[in-house]
């Protein structure tokens, strides 16, 4: 999967600049444009179509724009047949707007204000979601589908590490428990179609909580990998 190009749609100039700096700090993402109105967003989006390496993959969308409601802009983009994902970044906390966002195909909903850590969790989850579909035109099993959707749902519930999904944690635990030998972060990443960093976070969580053991794996070129085994 190539770099994910992001269009930031935010009417506040300072806020838009902050979001652009956040995106630039994340591996696998780059800023493809910044728009301060809905009309400017549509123009930049259309201009990116058909240009090799310039296509917008993801929109970070503010709901309160000066010329159009963010939800209406999203609906118009969908009606125009443009294949692009949308993450809402907004101070709007209305349950009605959240429900409408889901119906409009918005994949994440991030409430202002937020920290860079929360922003990172959301976009990393989105990147993991895209990874599955970039690797193959079809999915191999229901577990693959469940894992892809679970990647979009990060959790800050007590007892879980920040950004860890209960569904994905359950899948990782099952895989580790059923494995005949140890599993490395690289191997787990391939199994759950996620980045190696994300896979390691789940394995480290299980090890830190006493449900898995970690040990160096020797016999491979270079530095030894760390492998994790389910603790019986």
C-alpha cells in the first residue's frame, strides 16, 4: 500500500495548519491539500482525480464550514461517485449528527479538542483498515472482515491500553493460544493484516498483563526477533 494522501477541510486557518502538521508527523500519510470551504474542497478533490500520485485517499472533514454543512458536503461527494474515505473532525457532539455521519459512510468521528496521541490512534487504525484491502482484492475469511472493521474501533476503556480494540485483542489472544509455537510481531501483523507496530502493541499488552510470555528468538539473520507464547 502506498502513501495515504489526505485532504484537510477546516475553515479555521490555525486549526488546519495544526492538522497538517499532525498528518506530516505520521508514517504512511502525506498532506494532499488544505481547503477552508466546501467549494474549495470539491475543487481540490476533482483536480486530484486522474492524476497519477495525486489522488486524494482520505478527507479530514470539519462539520461546520462557512458555505456548506460538512454532512451535506460528504453526501455530495458520495453522490458524485468519488471513491474517498472521510474522517469527521469536529466539535459537534449531537447524537443525530453522529448517526447521520455513519449513514453517510464516515469511517471515524474525532471530537475536538484532542491530543496528538488520540489523532495518531485514529489514523493508525484507519491505515490498518486499508491494509487488508490493499493486500488482496478479496478477503479470505469472516475473521479477515471482522479484523478490518475492528481496526477502525479503538478503545480507551479501563483495563485496555489506549487505542486497543477489544475485538482485535480477542482475535490476537485466540491466534496466540492456538499457535503451536511462538509468534513474532511480524508474523502477527501478516495474520491480522495490520502494521507491525500495531501488532507489537497487542502482544506487549498481553505480555504485560501476564497472559503471554516474551522471549528472544534466535537462529534468524540479523538481530533476534522477540516471540510471544500464550501462557497456559
